[in-house]
């Protein structure tokens, strides 16, 4: 639906132009009675142009600008008296025709004759205020619920247009922000584990993680400034509206950004100076503070974007920004789901980028020692990314459920409207993530003594993953021509259509999560032999938990075809619960069972074929593209609204773009991001050579594939 208003000419010849919003049935005279928006067009002195001085409804109402002064971001009560006068008037004469600005002032039946007689006062006001500001003061109803006063509504940007400029700047800024928020989380965990265990390699790993943050943090700030300037110049009035509501949080954002910057540089440059005793504990505290500041910054920024998607129920088109309660706008319906989803996604993204950096340094390594270090670093990055990815779908379910609860129309648009094919693309991308992550683990088993006993099972896990991806990516409604639809008997394929509903898709993704977790478990136990007396019983219990979870998931997946939709939606909770309980329970049992386990041999770090490193590159690029796609989905469901059902987007870019167009813009954002990331990687190589831990066993790199060592005792 285009946000550009269409001109409707009144049937009576004496009536001037009338402007209507783009709603269904626009142009019918009945809409005057229902409060339809219209704008009166009056000539602007000296220009000869038509100027929309406002809009309103047949029911007089103190609208959005009733208690504001000239500009919406200036608080004041100068409008109250004029609003009272407007409440005594009607905007239409007996014939139903709109009147000009002059007619409104002079028409005695409107209650303006008394005001019009004060000619001197009017001249003074006209001498001080511009015509647009005066019109907004005199006729608040005419401003319309979706219009924002003060200056131009929209700017533009050369070549690509204003929306694409904002889109690219926001997406690239978000990608860098996700990196600088995710990496410190496991950097401080690595440092803390190094302090606890006494292993120096974890401390060195944490420092190298932090080294990547320095340039990335600067890039985040630069793109944030670019985004701010573009918003101010292209969407000036929207920015002013949000600034009045969130002014306190914006000030806090700036202060926290300063604290975060100071803490980051102190954390990195004080690493070698504060590396022993109590000083090390103080340094670790700086890392914790860095994460606190960064998380607080994320929470504040999330409140701004979620307010645009889910404003509080008491905020309507006629609510002035000064009347919006700050905390109600801050902690809106989707704020906490977005916080949880983004926090987990930032960890996945940070791990993927660190894994890509390790792969880059692994391929350029000149010595076995460097190769061993970056092989281990890549393993850690992949471990973090994939393990957090297992949890991310659950956070996505929570976010989607909250969107449906906030507004069912928005949820239907997201899942069943024109964006339905977006989820097919998402399914393929997540399938690539699962396959690439598991492939890296399976290839990595080649450097683990004792892993050969688990390798025969990988082909079965691969089959399960492929079937899961195919089911997840099967559309419910097929793209077909007339003959194909006739042959199928409808738009739904008689067999594949069954796999296109959410019962099948939820089942597939949960089985894929269980399979990937099983890969991690086998990888972890590959070179260990448990010595506890109950080891065999523990293994049986773990296997039983996997089987029971799979049966629960499949049972509710099949049963979902025989119940109503509202009941079927609730089944996903049982499926997710079974998977989470299994993951937690198996991890606890495994941790207890592996205490004091005998080693089958040291892991031969560095003995990985080069093709394994390209899997890490695929993980980073795919997840980055996926972040861009889901950002488009979150913003696109607002359609032609800046703030959902509060402020309408009346720019030329108001319509949500098609998936093909969005894919081009997302790809451009990903390309820009990785060009800059490649530059950061290059700078990391120019920095001081990182200290690496000695490889447990030096060996040349394998070029032909994994080589298995005989198991201990064979």
C-alpha cells in the first residue's frame, strides 16, 4: 500500500481539492463521517505552490499537536486555547465542501469571527511565524494523526535514495555493534577460565580476541555517527519525535558509550601490566564492566527500535510525544524478547567472526606452532557460535510469540503474508549453518585420537540433518502456473504441502538441534575414556534422554495435524522443553562422568586440512547475511508505519520492498561489512605477533584429509 496520498476531487464544482489517506475505500463521502483525514490546500505566499496546511476529521478533536508549541519537540501549552476554539467549530459547511484558510477564519459559524477581528494580533503572529507553523497552531486536526510538524518531513540521498542510505548505514552499524558486544562476552570468560585453571593459553586467547575489538569499535562508532546524521537529515521530524520521548535514554546512551570506550582501552592496554595477583582480578573486573556497559548500551538502543514496532497501548495517533510515559515507551511489549534474541545472536555472530579470523590466520601461518594456535582458536570460535546457535531458535520462538500477542495482524504479515517466502530463505541459511558447523566438527575428529570409533555414525547424522533442512525449507504454497495448479488439484501439493506447515517445520528444526548437540558430545568424548563406576549406566541414560526427546518432538509434530491451530501452536512449547531438558541433563551427566577420565592421546592441533577453514568462512558469511535478512523482516512488518499505527510513513519509500530488492541491499551491506572486516584482519596481522601456546605435538599440516591415530590400547 503506497503511503502517497491520492487526490480526490469533490463532485460539487465549487469545492476545492480534498486529500485523503491511502485507506480502503478512499474517496467515498462516507469517510467524512467516519473521521477520515483530509488536507486543505491553500496557496503559499510568493511561491504559487499548494501547501497542505493540515488535516482533520468531521469530529473535532485536539489531535497530536494540541499541546505542543511550533515544533513537536518543544514542550508548551500554547495550543490549549486554540484547541478549545477548534472544538467549538466544524470543519465542513452545510454542503460538505472544504473551505480555504481565509474562509475558515472569516466564516462566522466556525467561531473564528472573534479571533479574526483581532487583525493586529494576527499580523504580528504572521510576522513572527511561518505560514506552516501558524496553520499547525490554528488547525491541529488538520495536521493529521500521521503527520509530524516542523520543517520538511523527509530528505533524500543521491543515487540510492534516502531509505537505502539509512538501511545500509543502520545494518553495517548493527553488524559491527553485534561484533563488539559479542566478543567481549567470551573474551572475559576465556580470561576468567585462564585465571581459574592457570592455563596461560586462555589468557592469550582472550587478549587476541580483545585486539580485534579496537579497530572494530572505532568502525562501530563511525557508522553510528553516519547513521545519526542520515536520520537527522533524511527523517528529521521522526528523529525529533523519538528524541522527545527518549531524550533521557539518549543522554544515558552517550554517557555509557564514553564509559565503554574508556573501559575497553584500559582493559586492553593494561593487560600486560596487570597480569598477576590482585591486579589480575582487577583487570578481570574491567572486562566484566566492559560487558555491563555494552549490554546497557544495547538495551537502550533496543528500546528505540522496539517502540517503533510495538508502542504502548495508550499511545495513539493523537498522543503528543510529551505525553508518552518514558518507561512505558522504553519497556514496550517486544523490548525484552529483542534483548534476549540479540544477546544470543551477538554471541553467535562474535564466535563466527572470531572463527573466520582464526581461519584466515591459519591459512597464512608459516609454522606449526602458529597453525596449532589458530586451529585451536578456530575451534573455540566455532564451539561458541554453534552452541549459541542451538539456543537461538528458542529465543526466536519467544520473540515471534510476543509479536503475535502484541498485534495479530503484524504476526500474520510476518509469517503468512508477503514475507512468508522470507522464511524459506531463512531455512536454507540456517541449514547451511548447521551443515557447515557439523562438517567442521566431523573433519576436526581427524586430529583426535580415539575419534575413529565415532566416525561411522556421522553419515547417519548427515542424513538426519539433510532431511531436516529439506522439510524446513519446503513451502506450504508452491509457485506454479495454471496447468501445474490444475494437476496438483490446488496450490498445495498433495504430499509436499503436508511438510509446509509449522508442525513439520518445528519437528525438523528440533531434531536438527538434537543431532548437532550429539555431534558436540561425540567430539568432546572422542579422546577420553570415563573411569567412574557408573560410566556405562550414565551412557545408557544419556542415550535414553536423546531417544525420549526425539519421540516427544515427533509425537507432537504428528499430533499437530489433528488439532486446531491454537492448540497446535502450544505444542511447540513441549517440543522446545523436551530439547532443552535433554541438552541440560546430558551436559550435567557428561560433566560428572568425565571427571578423572583417561586420555586416549593429545589432540594434534594444527593437523586440519585447509578445506576445514573454509567452513568457518561460510559460517561467518552465512550468519551475517542471515542477520541482515531478519533485520529486514523485523522492520518490514511495520509496512507503511514509522511507529506502528501511530505515525504513518508518507515518504516515497513507504512501501515495504520485495524480497529480491531486499536481497540486493542485504548483500551490499554484507559486502561492505566484510571488506571492512578484511581490513581489520589485515591490521591484526600488522600488530604485534600474538604469543601462541606451544602445540602439544608438532606435525605437518594434512592436505589429503584427516588421519586417524590408533586408539590407546590397540
